[in-house]
């Protein structure tokens, strides 16, 4: 039994605790911990649970705003969308498990993020994701892609929550560490939002959901270490999900939440029973006593250590109002789920666990949270990059070929192969999804004429070149994407994926990105309400590109007035909002056509700067045009610039277009492929062209007519002239061909 | 017309069916929990909704087909009650023996979700009369096990009797003879993989589903 295990320096080290951290434990306990206590400290102080490298930097974020009901610190963020409705959302990573076991890793990532949302009283209404895989030719990419996509679909489809959008990139920087970031958006009544603080003494603690097994033990610790060649051996620490149980758990929890029986509720995510009980007790300022014999167990002879560290899925812990226990019993039995009273809240401030009539853990709760390490890791600023000179930003040999190369590069390729495996329509409120290829998904608030717009974004290329500008750009792009639908952007969640924070250059990337993101959040009054940090995305010392993925949420208050990428018609005029200088540094064109990343020591060029004031002015103007019904289709300009944006708008409409020549002072390649920020492409009918352009000019906003919609060709004067349906089929073929290939 | 929707554990299109029925009939459907033993006598039309009843464990629809309420459904359907099963509901109805054949895993072994064009093969059925000669409809599909199988004799009989109601305009899942939806002999029980209940609002991207419910409503009047 546990008491017999002697705590040696090796065991302390295996638990990922430093000597200093172990000394703090000895000081707080006044004695040596037993193995259960050591395990509990170890997971609570892991990077994954304690945010020890990132906490002091995350504190800088704008987290308040007039629509924010709950910012970071709870299971998910809560925002006010009027009419007593609240939107609850969060994004979270499941990177390490998904690399080791792609189907279950991705599936449980989706399950975990949904639990964070329904724990707070919300019915999940939409799932999103942000995925990053290694280069398409890497031998593992195909199986990882197919496993992750099947896992996301397998879980979300069964639970019956539509997966409405996301983004997928491929890059050699992720060959050894893929990123699987899942986001969930839920809908609750503002007067029925549930929190995790276990207030009050003598209240019963209930365990509900699946039984506890030996899966996922030390998952949080795994997510706090680098991979090496033996990472495959970590497979047993990956959890296995059961979406059927999750669906029952959602319905049962929402049914119980409709009563007045619940004081506090918390899902068992990373570090399972340990973190859920400690977080609830810590926030409520109480102690907790639990009898582990009462915990529903899937396997025999489980030790306290295993039960406390298990990451078995689909479990919840809640504190009930005394006398209301029968409500929980009735509802959970109706849904055929395990339910057990496992403990009680106390006034001792301690976590006391008994097992087989013996006390197996007795530790103070406060130090687990208060004394969690809060490191000020050294960080060095990413070196300043040169601006790509006009000479180096050369024209392609052949514009038709360049267009084709860009539209068929894996990042631009149609993701139909992926999203056709996701149920995008269940719940019957999906208004726009991946299907249209637009900027943001649109999901109606059930039974109303309101909707939320949702997007996920990141451009790691920019973040690598310049974390600060890249961080600004990530937030700006989500804000722009939401704006394209006519939505008012409200708030974001983030998933900050980086390498090993013990390396000052990586920590410098993290700090730079956070500062840039925060700058943009403040400029747009667009707060961070929830998020997650995933560090140690490194294999054999090679880190991923900095990837601070952001999920943005906006509100469409009247579904009679919104736009998507579809809707351009023959004869419409294409109007470009925003200034074009032809910025090609760190662009997709630079990578795919100029071969900027081909050599390992190739120079890195400065990414396009983001002028946040201009972003705001241009975006607010576009939103006003949508509200005044002046535009038929809107698409932002991002990877691949005007040419890609026009091509995608044409794909969505099924009609070609002709683009005009570059204005003076801009090179043709910069005009077509430049990635200057704060720009939007609008399809406008004849009657609206003058008002759209002249009002912009009166406000000092650059607006110019750049082409016309029509015909079967996509043309640009002096550059390319290709058949649209040929271009589209090339774009559609990339992923199916890859997945069919034998290699 | 009084309508009802049966909910099994992990039915997930029960609310979609409820919303569509409410919209078309103007009356609130009755929600029936799978453990109940009797469909209320005044109900004219029962929808067995889509989803993953019992997590698709064993086989899709197999466990739900043995639930208490389905016993009564089988009885009442035998006496002429109008029943429609969409997606998982179709799987439940085949497993319950109310419809011939079986739904196997899609031939490409992947879940498929997309708006799908279908041909109305029998426009005179209880479920299609309101289409008034319209030849094609678009409904969303979203399934992993929609590959319809029956032996040749059964398929010939289905086609000859006008029991094949919908066919896919392209074969998306390996279904025999592109079959997307069938009825029983008597024509009062429909099973289909596509989701007409998710095509009843312009914001869904189409409203082709409305007339399916309208047909049932017309027949009941």
C-alpha cells in the first residue's frame, strides 16, 4: 500500500518536481509527504495545471468589458448577449495525446472542452477547432490527420453538437508535434450560470458520470514535458472517450441545473479528482473530506494514488444543497449514469482522503494553489527581421502557375475532406459553416433571430518572424473575420501553443505574442475571457512555430442582416477596402513561390505590420455597410492576398471575376499576393458602388474598385487568366488525392 | 394533427424533429421517453429521430429497437399509425423489423455530412404527395452507417411496389440501387437516412423538407 513507498529523490524527480518545489512541500506539511500527497502536489504544480511559466504574463491581458460576465479563472468565459442569454466558451489544446493516439486524443479533447462549457450551465451549441499537422509529405501526417479528424467527428457527431468551422495548416515545424485545439461555444441563461466555488460547510459532495479507471494517469504531467523518441511508450497515459456517456451527462447535468440543488460544479479534466476537488475547495474557502471507497471504480484494487490521478473521461464533481440529494439521484439514475456521495465540505481547509478506513492523504489546500510556482523565466526578444526589399520580392515566372501553386498548397487547399466528416447541421441552427469557405461560422440562438459568429485563427508564420506583430495580427484577423459577417466582435478565448519555456528564445516568443495580442485586445475592446496554455511542444529539442490560436466570438443581433462569402452575382463590382502596399515579407507567396523557407538558414523577413487604429476604422466601416445592406458578399484578405481572396469568393459564388491592373506604386505581384492588413474584399451591386466608395473616401478610408464579378474565368490584368472550375477542382483535389495515395 | 417524437438515450435530433413538427403543424409535439410503454392514443404521427441512440453500441439502432416504447410502436404501426424514422430513426426501424433491409457502414468508411440532392421516386406516397410532381429535393445527410442493404428479391419487391421513396442522385455511401428512403408494404412507415427536418427554414439553406411534413398533415386531414 501507499504508505510503504519511500519517497526518494528519484521518485520526486519522476513526479516532475524540482528540489526547491519539494522543499516547499516539506515546509508546508512539516513532514515528508506520502506517495498520494506527492502525486497530488505534482499534478497541481505541473505546468498544465499551475501555469507556472505563463501565469505572470497572462495577468496582463484585458479581461474585462461591458459584456463580460465571467473572465478567465473559471471553467470557461461567460459573455452577455442580451435577453438574459449568455454565451459561454473556451478553447483548449489536446496536442500531446493527439500525437500519441490521434483518434482518442482528439476525441477526448472535444469531450473535455464541451464539459468545461456545460459545467457552467450552458448547452453546447457549436464546436470549432484549430489543427496543425506536419508537412504533407511527412510519413506520419496522413495517419495523424485521418485519426484526428475521425476523433473530432466521432465525438462531436455522437454528442450531437455541430462542428461548424476551424482551420487546418500543414508545416514542417509540426512534424514532431501536431496541435489539436478544440473550442466549444455554449448557450445559457444568465441567471443559471454555475461556478466551481464550493461554498459552505457540511454540504454533500457528489461524483457523477463514468466510473474511474486507470486511464490517463499523469496526463497533465505528460503535457508538461517534451517528447523524445520514446514518446510512443506514453500511450497508456492517453484517455479513452465515450461520447455516449458525455451526451447523457450533458442532459443529466442540465436537468439537475434546472432545479436549485447545485451549489458548485466542476468537471474532472486534467488531473481528474485531484484538481476538481482542490479547485472547488480553494475557490470556496473550505476543506474537503472524501471517502475513496465510494468512488465508482471500473477496475479492481485501484489505489488512492490511481483514483486521485486518473483522467478517466466524462466525470463531474458537485456540491449539493443538503436535503436535495434525492434530485441528483433520481436524475442521474434516469440517465443511467453512476452517481455517488463521496464526501463533504469541511471547515478545516484541508484535503482529507480515506481509503479502507485509513487516512491516505491529509494536506492543507491553500498551498496547493497559493504556493504553486509562479516563475519569471528568462526571455529574450526575437531578433528584428529585415523588411523584404522590392528587388527580392520578385515577380513569378508565370502568373497562372503561381496562382495554381498557391491555391493548391496544403494550407489553401479545400478542407472538404475534413469537414464533410463533421456533422455541421445537428441542432438545426447552423446558418453558415465550413461549407461556404467563409470567414466565420454563424450559429443561431435557438428560437430567436440572433446569432453568434465564431472563428478560429492564427498565422504562425508571422508569429515566428515577429511575435509581437504576429500576436497583434492573430487577434486582428479574428476581429476582421467576425466583422465580415456583420457581427459585432465581443470577446476571445485563446490557446497558446509554444515550445519549451525553459529556453529564453521560446519564452521570448511567448511574451512577445501575449503582449501583441493584448495590445490588439485593448485597441478593439475585445477581451480575453478564457484560454489555455500548451508548452513543451518540442521533440528532440525542435520547437513548433509559436502558435497562439485565438477563437473569436461576435454577435449578430438580427439575422435579417448579415453577410457571408457567398452571394456575389454576375455584374457585381469588387471593391477593396484598405490600403495595399504589396507587403510580401513572411507571406504565403514568399514561402510557396519565392522559396523563403526552403533552406534551414534562409533569412526570415518582417511580417506585415498591423495598424490597429486603421483595422478598427476599416472594420467598423465594413460592418456599417453590411448593416445598411450595401454589400452582397464580404471576405477578408489574408494568406495569399487579393488573388486568394478573390478566388475564394468566386468559388463560393460559382462565378469568375476579372481583377484590374495594379495601381501605380505597387508591383503586380505585391498587388495580387501582398498581405497588407486591415483589408476586405466586397462584392457590391451597381447601385451601391458610388455610396460605398465615396463614403469611404469622405471618411479617409482607402476604397477602390478592383474588378468585376462575371464569366467563367478568374483573370487579373497582365497576370493570370484561368478557368475558375479548373482552379476549383485543383483546389478540391489536394486532400482527397493525398489521403488516397499509398505513401 | 397530433405528433410525437421518441427520445432514446443519445438521440440528438429529437429537438430538430420537434422544431420542424411544431413549425409545420402549429402544435407542440409530444416528447416520449424510451422507457414509456405506450404512445398516447390521440397521436397521428410519430417521428423516430436521428442521433446515436445507445451510442451506436452493438449496431446502430439495435438496442433502441428493443426499448419498451418501440414494442408499442410496432403494434400501432401494424394498425396503420404513421411513422417516420430519419437517420438513426431509419436504423431503429429496420432493427425493429418495421422496415426491410439493414444499414451498414458507409462504403468509404467515413462519416459523411453534406447537402444532398435526391430524386423523389414515388411522389404519391403518404410522405411525398405535397411535392406535387417535384422531381428532386435537397436534404442534408449526416451519417456513418447509411449504406442500405437488402437482398435482390427484397430490392425488386420494394421497387415494384413503389416502396422506394427517395434515391440519392449520386451514390454517397454504397447503398443498394442508390436507395435513400423506403416505406413498408402498407406505406405508413417511412425510413430515410437524409434529414428533411433540417431543411425547413431558409437559414438552413433550403426548405425542401417542409412538404414532407405537409404531405403527412394533408393525409391526416
